[in-house]
C-alpha cells in the first residue's frame, strides 16, 4: 500500500443559484464544469462565480467553512444574503492566492460556452496575469530607483 496522500488534481470551485431555490446558493467543486453545470440545471441556474484552482477540495472546504452557520443541513446549499455573496466571491478569488486560480466571469444571461471557449478564456486570463506580474516588477523597480 502506498502511504503517501493522493496528489490533488486541479479543478473548479463554483458558487451558483437556481430560480427554483430563491435565496439558496450552492458552493461546490468539479473537474468538469460544463457537465456539472448541466447536472445542476443549466441554463436555468446563475453562476455567481467559478474559479479554477490547483486544490479545489481545499478551496471548497475553506469557503464552505466560512458560511457553516448558513448551511442547509446535509447539503452544499447555503442561505446567503447579498453581503455573504460578496464575501464568498472575495474568498473564492483571494482566499487562496498561493494556488494557481483563474476566475471565470459569467453574466446572468450568458450561456455555457464550449470547452474550447473556456480554454481560450483561461489562456486570456493567464496572459493578463503574466502582464500584471510584469507591470508589478516594473513598478517595484521604479520605486526602488526613486528611493536610491
């Protein structure tokens, strides 16, 4: 038997709501977002946030733990107010910055994109992250040169 823990695979953590469950929001994880959203009732549900992360199990648990008082027993559904939704989005996008995450934006009226569209979107976000890293380095260099 191998005593080492199985390495966590990258995946997605999502926050969704469904019109048949007003006020309730599901915080869950998946490695196959398109199929999972279909299972949950796409296109009738609203994806509030979806994040790709190196450790979806860890991030899902972290976010769910923040709202355990609002959890519907024995489920991944939570009774969240607008303030809680804002906090959940912050936790999803900033709670685990050490992870490699990508925020996938969805509008309420949007339709699920093809897998190739999601890959393109992830590539665009990664390019923006690289550009942001370069700009931060330039800013840091400029600050250091003015201090000297």
